[in-house]
C-alpha cells in the first residue's frame, strides 16, 4: 500500500512539474507547406480541422502535426464544416462561389442551386449548429447573406438590402437565430465607404443596422466573439496614415463602442477573453507584426508573429489557430525552463547563449542565487519585445531556457534577465 501511494505521489509531482514548464503561447505550425497566404481555417474539435489557401484545402486529424492536401480550384476565401465529413468552401470566383464536400474535404462539388440573385463571392461562413450555417459576401460588391438548414444542400437568400449594407466580409452566429454580418456601405467606390454591422435575432427574417462609422475609407473585416454577449470586430482602413479602430459589443451586438488601435491595415482578430486578444493584418510597410493586448485594447504591443494575419479561431481557452502568411498555433508549449544543477549559485549570472550564431534554436543559461520572480525577454535591435521566455517565480538554482526563433528573421537579438535585484542584457545572432 505504501509503495502504491509513493508511486502516486511521484506521478502527481511529475505532472505538476511538467505543467509548470509549459506556457500558453503562439508558435509556427511547421508541418504544413508554406503557402504565402492562408485565408481561412476551421476546426470541429481539438484534433480535426481544415485550412485553405488560394486553390488548396489542407486537413489535419492530429491538431496540426500532419496535413493532407486536397485540390480545390477557384480563389478560396472561407471555409466551415458541420461535422468530420460535411463542409463548405466559399470563393471569390463568381462562377463557383460555393462548393460542398461530404467526404471530409477529399472531393468538392459546386453548389449550383443557389437562389437568385446569385452570390458574387462568399467571404465569410458561420456554422451555427450541426445543420445550420450562414454565408456572406462579397467584400467589394453586392453584399448578400445566405442561409442553409440542411448542411449546405439548399440555401435561401436572407439579406439583400443595399439601404443598410453594400458589402459583406464576415458573419458570426452564436445560435441558429442570432448573429451578425459585417462589411461596408460604399456608394462611389470600394475605398470610400463606411464600416457597417448588421444584426438579426430571428434567423435572418429581418435585420437591423446596429453600427455605421462616421468615418469613410474603411470597412469591417473579421469577427471574434468570446461569448454570446461579448465580441470584437476588426476594421480595415484604406488609408494607413490615419488611426484605425476596433469595435466591441457587450450586449450581443446591439451596441458597439470604438476602441482606438493604431495606424494599421488590420484584418485578422482573435480574443481569448474580454481582456486578452490579438490583431494583425498588412500593417504598414515594414510592420506586418501581430499586436497583443492584455487589458481589453487600452494598450498594445507587437508580438513578432502573425504576418498578414487574416483569421483567428479559438477551439477552447488553451487552443487556437491563426492563418495568414503562414499558420500559427496557440497552445501549451514546453519552453524548456529546466534546472540544470542542484547546487545553489552564490550570485546572479546570465550566460552567453549556445550555440551562437544559431539557427533556429539556442539555449540560454542563467543562475538565480535566491528565490524570486524572474523574467527573460527577447528584443529586436529596435528594442521591441518579441518573445517572453521566462515570466515566473523560481527557486534558487541554475537554469536553462530554450529559444526557438523558427519564424523570426535573421539578425541581431538581445535577451535580458530581470529580477528584483539584478538586470543583465546580452546579444545573440540568428543566421538562416
């Protein structure tokens, strides 16, 4: 009995130590071919999901570790799946606006029975339940919303009213009856419109415009809801000189407040909760980074990942994927904060990383002579914080942490050790 209890304690301690050595963070997904632009993605659970680029569909059944490629010709733009077999893909091809698969994405068939007027492109898809979905488009002309209640076999037109919106980019439904569609209201050209949000609470039978910006040269782009009450919408700005804004609702889309962001061509948006979220896009020349907030949008900082971010989808509060120039995964990652000797050092030390130069992984060793809170951050040569490696309370000892710069560009980086009584900075070189 004592032996079994002792083994149980050891197993529990091992699990606890492992969880302490892991942190939630975004990492590049290495197993999918480089595309240049992944427009959308959709997961039905933590393991099974699909990602699209211009003319291909990729499927994973092991949370992104491996991918199977399927050909899907025609300006792919949006994707959604009802279950592991049945899904739909929207495109910007006016002749093939919507296609359907019944075998997990292996084959796709054109949905040829779309009601008149036919869609001129499907930019956004929202799966409301196992049978119901909404699809909307286009982002630069003739905005319409369509609905299916039989897994995409037949569709009905539920919104085609140019008095409230002229273009649609995305839609999101938190129930089969209630949801929003976002886009713009332009009269004289694509770049001269206002951003718009429309809402329905009766399955698309009627709609109301709940937001229209007073500014021009902008349109709503993507949606991220953390509950059926709290949601955010990114606003793409035609001019990258003026400040851009993010929209937030706390009452299910009835009212929206504007949160100032920065001069940035924003597209992709994803919020983990009301405080923590990420916004990315095309930025301004030389600044395509994704930005993070941990206080609901009051402050933002660049995070060094997510170039051309276009879509973020959360599967749960510890797993998400983001698509853009490449594909990224938010999950618990082992960061390699490991004690390397039991002897307590007599002073603080930050050692030179090894190897140096490196590509793309290096080790950073450091000594902590007394228990306390420890931070190690990585900065680029402009002083921007691009990665947090350590941010926790550690007991006295010698440690090493792994820095994986797989999606960072070559160059000089700085890493800084900070404690209550000690600070030190060293340089390292990434060569690819």
